[in-house]
């Protein structure tokens, strides 16, 4: 916790009208088409979105900062506070390039801020700031990045520490695959205070001039929003994966060396002649609109998904893309054309010799090539008896054993009935009049309902801090409200159609992770969030299949820890939970992840686990109980 007050800057909305909403200048609009149009077409970005205001940093606690600004104190998220020297570099770059082409016009750089800049520059013998030294000392091993950046180990917000310093020679060649694009090299760098003001950039991130691999190396990008000549574009830090940290460091060091040389040349010039000072580098200006991503084989093998790829927003005919069923951020532009008409020619067009197969492909053998009159590929005709047999797979002893097993099973008329003796649609039907002993199944069902109620109670008391992107992910347990024929994992998570999530919250539409865009203020809590789900068949519109959760301020007690012991007590009471032996052993393993059965002198004690871990464990317990309530589960025997 920081207790000594220091000078700092705080980000504010560029518009000083009352009620103007703040948007961090590092955030690139991704899923909001209107915001993207305003940003990239109308150039409403950079200093036209956010400005800096002088303040005093009084205290830092976790992700919150207490600042004093214009005689009043307030709490702001840590990402809204900017180091004092870094803010001065923004002002100096503004002053040096005011009215210059390629730079965004600013309306808030007033006489008050100019006076602050002049006063601070007067403290240095050179009469100016040294952005080169600042980049070398403060940014060389830090990446100034976007709102969310995953390096495969954790997720960062706006600043990522400890860049990897792997040898560039160890990097494998990139390749175009899965919507990602190979990078030939990173040829230039811009610090955030310069990129923030450039039309081709316009976000408070470090920017890199990327030279793409073939075939994109021959494309002229001069006319696109972030283009920088043939085969090169300017990309924000968040678009380069952590695997390319070695290229980041090389670009930074080259930029620092080039600036030092320019400063030495400037020192030799007579006084009054133009000097580069801290003006932006002479490299082509740029920024990032589209989000082209780069991929290396190392990154491709990680379980953590890479940053979003550069994709088209519309189909070739101008209509919306067909959304992928599994990945909501992926769309498709597939037009089958006259495929149905071509099916009539499938026999004549089918390859019947090795020469007719595409290069790299061969016939499946057996059965081998089709002959001239073969029609096996034609699904429009009924199959022949000879086609239902695979002679090369025949095993007479095995076939006879299978027939004996089927006959023996057919005789178990107490619980099964063989159908199809007349219709030839052969299948086994479970006998419905004999349900057998349901003691264990009923116990599993009762305990599942008990777990359901506990989950509902905990989800009404979610502390906002537990949703931090740096903590264990809090995944919405959708199946607790999905029952009967809908009881399977949904493909999509979203806010209910008649409500919107508050601006500080988000839900990952693919995984169901609930997280924060920023810490909510005290006035914004408590807040109810209603989540809706979708299967492959479409949205589940029934309100009974919606899940409502409540986010509250932090509390001294954790609701999920308090709920654990009653659940374990119910599970341990054999008179109330008479579970099958294998089911009980498996559940005990799951409960052991959140409860120490031998702790507290043998009385047991709930473990202090994060909410995300607790929900994951309880979700697995609930699925096991529901399965045990409807099926006979078999578990391997352990011990004697």
C-alpha cells in the first residue's frame, strides 16, 4: 500500500461536458460496429477520446488508487493513473507536433497544461524532457498494451511486466494458418506517448511496424488506416503474441539507439537550428484498425487462445457472416452455389484412377478404386445386400460369439425386451414396469437438489473483487438451471435479451466466464446480472432457463466457504445420502478439493478456495450426482 503522495496524471473523458463517459485510450473497439466506425472512419480516438489531468496520488490499494484532484479526493481504478513523467512526454509531443499532418488535433491542450510543461522542463539543464532515457529505464522490460492481454500464464491489463528475452534465432518461422498471418520482421517501434497522437495509431499502446511474410509482403497498405507502405502495417502491442517478445525488445533497443544518435547530432548543431528532441521518429506514421495477428508454432500449441485474428466483418455479398456454432467471434462466408445440381453428375465425376486424385491424396484400400460402372458413391439409391458386408473384416468365431451374446441378452426379459422380430428394425427396449431398487438414485437426486440450492445462494453474493481477470476464472454454472432434455453444456452465454450487462461487467460468450472491465464503484453495487444460454437449436427463451447472479461489494466472509460445511455434512450423513459406494468415493475426492475432512481435530473444516475454484468443483459434483440419479455408474474398485 502506497502512503506517500506523489504527482501523477489521471485519464479523463476528452469531453468536459457533465456525464461524459470515460473510455480508456488503449482500448481498441472489437465487437461494437458503431464504435469501430467512429474510431477508424471518423478518427474519434486517441486525444479525441481521452485527456490527462494533473492529480496527486495519495494511496494505492490493490487495483484502486486514492487521488486528490482540484481540491477533492476520489477513488479510481489503477489503470486510470498515469506516471507524471509519462504524461509530460505526451504534452511535449503535443506541443512539438501541434498542427502537423499525420497527427490528431487536440482541443484540451490549454495554457494551464502548457504552463505545467514549461515549469517541469525548467527543472532540467537541457530544458527538455528525455523520452529516450525514460523508455530505456522504465519501458524496456514492460509492454504498454491493451485492456486484456494473455501471455499463456496470466491475463494482463494495460501493462505487462517481465518481457521474455529469448534469442531471436530461437524463434521458428511464422506461418499463415487458421486466420493468422506470418511475420517476417518487426522493423520499427513507437512509444505510447507518440502512438497516442498519430492518426495511423491513436491508442495509448506501444506500436510496432510489422513487415508481413509472403504473400502479404507485396501488398501495398498505404491506403489503409494503419498502413505503412508495401507489406507493412503499424500494429498495437496487444496484436503481437508474447512469443514475439524478443522482436519487441530488439525493436525498442534499435529505436533507443537511433534516438541517441539523433540527439548527439542535434547537440552538434548550432543553437536555434531544428532539433529532433523528442519529436516522433521519422519512420512512417501508423496505427491499428484491423487486428491482424501473428502466430508462431510455440503459440499455436498453447491451450490459451491467441488474440483475435484479422477477420472480415461481412460476407462477400454484404450480408452478415454466419456465426460459428462453437466460437462466437468467428464467422463464415460459405456459399454452396449449385452444389445440389452437381450431385446428379457425381457418378461421372468420381475419381476412378490414381491420376484422377488430387496431389497428395490416394484411394482408400481396401476397398480400392471404383470401376467404370461403379455407383457406390451415389447416396440417392438404396444399398445392396453385398454392400452391407465387409468380407475382409469377417471373423467367424467373433461373429458367432456376438450372436450368442445377443441371444443371451434377449432372454433377460425381466428388464429388457427385444424388438424388430417382425419389422426387422432391431433394437432392445428397456422394460418400464420393473424399475428395480432406486434407493441410491433417489439419494443422488436429493443431494443434487441440495447442491442446486447452495449454488443459487452463493451466486447471489458474488464479491466484485472475485471477478478480477487476474484471479481464477468464475465460470457461470449453466447446467444448474438447465434440466430434463436441456441438461447439457450450452454453446453460447449472453445477457438476457431484455436487459444489458452494466458497463463494468462482461461475460465470455464461448466459455461463460464472468469478469470485470473495471472495478465497479460503490454506487453501482449491488447489481443483478441475468444470463441467457443458447444450444445449437437456438436461444433458450424460457425464463426458467435463465440464470440471475448478484454482484456485491467485498464482504469479510465468503458465502461459498460458509456453504461448504452444510453440503459436506449432508453428504456424510448416510441416512440422508445413501449413495452407491463408487459414487460416494468419487464425490469424496471432489469434496476434498474444497474441504479438509481430517482438519480441525478430525471434525473437518472448509478450505479457503477462490470462488472460481469452488464453482468448478461444485459444477463437477452436480454433474456426477445428476448422472448417478439417472444411470448405473460403474467405478473401478480401489484397495481390497
